[in-house]
């Protein structure tokens, strides 16, 4: 393994690409360390790119290569990265202790060697990270000489639910970028244009407005394929009578805000308009119930009751919302951290951020609805977009 570059080089580039001041990350690390201690662990190995970023500011397009942050209960964290990523890691973090492994090295061996050097015998590890394969986890366990690894995946998520002032400001920026992209996407919807042109205008406008790379591509689908979830553009030419489903997120310092709207090329069928009206009533009802002290389940159940009452239960069958914040591909949300869904008893608090996609589908025909990203305030929910929610007729 290769350790630090020379002190002079490190001093020149340390933190020059950091997304937030050092104090922001120091506060997060202190809370995380307290959570590790409260869990009775000697250390936590963090593997998810979102959590590593939240703790340190470490970001790169190269997070497909194994990386791990060792957060001891007592002492400073140490970050293990691929050698190629060393200088970028120095630039976007304030960490004094970064260790690199070479291409050709075994990452499991590099991690276990580092743990032994630090005297860590039986750490917890974030097993739920996207990029820790079962094979690699098994090898780490074998090299540590333990029958199974201690899963520490639930130690830190609750700390990320409530955003700091700096995080909320980043999300507000992201919401402005998403709105710019959505305005451009709606304007690009014209008979004879294709889905690619709509997607290109959405991406162009959001990027020109300031967005960094999004954690998931915009969703653009038209005609019958708009009635299929999570479809993306495929060169289809827009025709009279087509529905269009548009959704995207903006990104600022890896923090995301999403927005979704529905467009129709000409008059929409009566049933589609009825479904759209129901979706908007459900969204309005959910937004009105988001306030400190309410449960996540209550917000969802309020929207679900409106959908059920209109006879559209089968057209929904999903949660009404999910948490937003730090995101890397493949997902722009924090839905694995917190959902607005049945039986989620977590109480809503100021500083939480949610995306609420209220969508109803006639599968293989159309999807209708709208969404908002909202910040929870002391009194309710603050939507981050002013874009009209109704069905747009082009």
C-alpha cells in the first residue's frame, strides 16, 4: 500500500475541492462517532459512497472501485482508496489520514491490514452499501478470522435524515436546477419532436442552470410506454394524442431535489384527466399533513385514502414519498433511509426533506401525476418549486 504524498503536496491541495467547510464534516463525524460508541462498537467501516461523502466530502466518478472509511470509536477516521483516487480524495476532503492501495492489490487484504495496523479486531461494517459485494464481504470476514461480519448499516442513516443549514441550501440550489430542466422539457414537447430532443433540452437547461451530474438520468417517456415505470428516452417521435411523463432531479454538491410533471399532446382522455385530478388531490393532502410530530405513515395513509376512495388503488400501489439528500448513482433519493409509507412510524421533524411523486398509472397506456420536493419547516412543508402541477396541454 502507498500512504500519503509528500507533506508539501498534501498541503497544497488538501480540501481545495471540498463541498463544505471543514467544520461541517467535523460535526458530522462527531455525531457519527457518538453513534458508534452508543452501539457498543470499536469501529465502523463505511462502504457506501453516499455515507462516505456525508462524513468526509469524498466524491468521484470512480467510486466503482472499492473504498472504505474506518471510523473508530476513539480516534480520527482513516480512508482507504484506490491509488488513482488519492489526489482527488485529498482535494475534496480535509482528512489527514488517507491510505491508497495499488491496482492489482487485493482490497480485502488492504482493508484488513489497515485494521490490524490500527488495532481494530472486530469492527461493525456497513454491509448495505451498493458496492460491497457478498464475495468481498465474505473475504473480509475470512481475513479478519470471524464467522460473520457485524452489520453496522443502521448506525448512521438516522443521522442523515435531518439536514443542516448547509445541506438545505444545497438542496434549494438543486431544486432550482430541476425546475429549469422541467420548464425546458415541457417547452420541447411538440408533435414531430422525439423523446431524445425533450431529454436533451431537460439536461441542457438543468446543467446550464448549475446542476452537477445527477445520480439517475431524467425519465422521459411518451405514448403507451409512458404507462410503464422508470422508462427513459428511446427516440420515439411524439404524435397527436400522446401522453408524456417527465421527471428529473437537479444536483448541487451531490444533494438532489426531484420534480415530475405530465404533458399531453392535445386533449387528454376523460379517464386520464380524472386520474390526474385524483393524483393532485392526493399530493395536496399529503403536503398538508407533513408537519413536525406527524408520522411518515400518516402522510402516506392520507394520500392513499383519497386514491382508494376514487377507485384507483391498483393504479398506485407504492409509497407517496421518500427522503432526499446525498445521492450517487444508481438512485437520486434516500428512500432506503426513510419513506412516507404505511407502518413507517418515524416522526417527521424540521429539516427533513422529501420527494412526493403522486402518480397514477394505466399500465401500458399512460402515467399521470406531479411531484414536489419539500423541506419540513417548524409548521409544515415548503415546496421547492413554483411550477404549476396541472396536466400541461401542448
